[in-house]
C-alpha cells in the first residue's frame, strides 16, 4: 500500500473506465505491455488488489539488493513463478492465475508475453489468456497502458516524472466457449478479440507477429549493422 501510494502521488497517472473494474469477484486484467512499470502503475491505481506474476529470481536472489528487490515485488503484489518445470513459465503462469481467480481476486496478464520493443502492439499469445479465461470462467477486462515506455526508456537509470495513463475497457464474457480449453482455434479467437479491444483503447499500431519475433529481428538487424560498420572501417583502414 505504501509503495502504491508513493507511485500514485509521484506520477499522478490518469485513469479512464475505472467503473469497469468489478467491486468483487474474479476478473482477468489483460493489458498491453510497454514497460516494466506497467505492473506498478496499474495496481497502484486500483481499489482492489491485482496480482501479476514475476520470475522466481526476483524473489530468491541473495544479498541486500536481492532482499530489497524481493520486498518491492511483494509490496506491489507480484507472485513468484518457478520457470524450471518441463513446460516452463507458461504452465506455471496458468496455474498461478487460476489459483488467484479461484480466490475471487484480480489477475493481471500480458497477452503479448513480453514488452513491446518499439511501442507498437503485437500479436497476443493464445494459450495463457484463453486457458485462464475458460478455466476460471472469469470475465476478461482489456487494459491499455499509455506512455509508460516514456518514463524509463532502456538504458535510463532514473525515471522521468510524467503522467502515464490507463484506459480500462468493458468486461468481455467468453462463457460461450466453456469446456473448449483444448481447442486452439477457440483460444486464438479469444486472444484476438481481446487484443482488438486493447488496440482500440491504446491507439497503438498493431503488428501481426509475436513481440518475441520482433525482438529477434531487431537484434539480428543491429548485429548485421554492427558487422557492416566494422567491415567498412576495416576496408577504410586498409586503403590508408
């Protein structure tokens, strides 16, 4: 609560659609993902606890820094997930989400699976969101985080004090697909509908590939650019 209040008063995020968050009962908050701070701002502004998942390493790293990080993660409602199982973080995240929702709480999820590398909205991964929605029967509430990527861009240590925004859409009901968790076409349909609503709320350009693939492409392009530059410098040096 102390951490949430500090974030709220320091950055003063604006919020639209708060009435779409139910007063009680389980719900899935499906958000775009622009910055690591998304998991801080959204819980800080809600009147109910919302749980996001985080890798176990944030909670069991030794030393003073590790304890501070673990305390901060717990303070903002992050739930540690062990990614060492045979199916990794995906299965662990689904089980964690179902447990949170079974308690009648709010569960936060990023359908893109990772942060956007360039501020655009990428294709949602179908398994996690669809299986949690159908397995719990909880409504899915689309969320758009606005401008959070500008607060602490990659490489910047100190965050910029500015007002990010949060737009909360109307709950989506997928009860018509009950019992169809094993149908990959149904899971894809659910995810695509949620991503469409997020796109409308955020105003982001939509890219129909996964963000992980986009990150690989950007990394390969950067590697090739570095290689080309080194070759040019070598040729220039050889002609001197």
